[in-house]
């Protein structure tokens, strides 16, 4: 039983293309996140949604558009892909939004390579 | 500017010894600090959380300390085993810009290798 799942696991595409990554959690959590981990392994938050509402947006280019159709799903659409978008993207969920309840449960990651 | 540093990129120790990893921060006032383990090709897995008013937290062979005066957290693995080899990440938790929402900021990680 996978708690947080992402598809696809690998994504190789050309510059300028548009792509989407999907995330689903079956933990019953209210809050979901997207993180980016670059080649130096720094893990940085991009977005957070709580009950389908955007609550954190970390100055991410507007080519990145998250969408949460329901609280179990958070998708990430990326327009006009650039070389610098190559990274591993992690989806995560947490029971709540507060500092005491935001222990993160991460998905397996999606390795995006832009050629 | 705000900074989180995990003192070494890589740490090599012998099986059975205690591994000690350090997380230092500047210009933060975190309320909580979390530690995660990340294996190659996988997402991080939560290990321990410690609050600013707690000095120490333990879980089996793991121990975390949090010194808000020194602005430092230490993560110890006692009786280390080769299976403990992984990257360990610390994360500071504080409210995101004027909201009540907790936001995690991660260190760059320390790669621990335990040799048999």
C-alpha cells in the first residue's frame, strides 16, 4: 500500500515542452506539497495546498502551476520547460499545516530531465 | 541572511561506533526541528522531531539534541550498522511569512557511510 505515489518516476523531454506530474496520497492528510531537489541535493519547498487551497507559494516561476482537484491529489504542470528545471520533484503530504502537525510523508520522486 | 548548514557533506565511520551529525543554523528562530533519512533514489523518511523547549529526544538507537543558544542540533546513531548508511537531512520548521502555516527549510544533508 503506497502512502504517497507519484507518476511518472522518470520524465525526459525537450526544452520548450509542457509536462505534468501527478501525485496521490492515501493517508487521509489535509495538506500536500511539492518540493524540488536539485543536483546538489538541496530540497526546497515550491508549493503547499491545504484542503485544495494554495497556502504556500515560494516564488516559483509562473510556468509552474499546481492543481489540487481534491485533498488526496496534487498535480504539477510545467509549461515551456527549461534546462534549469531538470531536478527531482517530490510530492509530500502532512496531517496538518501547523508546526506540530507538518511532519512530511514523501513520495518516491519524479526525475525530470530537460534536454 | 538565513542559513542552515550540516557540517559535513560526508561522514565515514566503523560499524558499532556512534555517528554524530551536526545541523547549524543562523538568523532563524525555529520552533521545531526535524530529521529525515533519504536513501538513493527515494524520498526522505521522517525520523524524529524536537521542539525548541526540548533538550533531547530519543527513539531506539537515535538521539537528537537541540540547543537554541548555540543554534545547533546534533543527531546521534549509536551502535551504527551498515544499514544506517544513507543521507540524513535536518529541517527547521517555522511559520511561513506572517501565517500560521509551518514551513520546512532543509539542510543540504550529510551522507553517512557505515563500514562493516
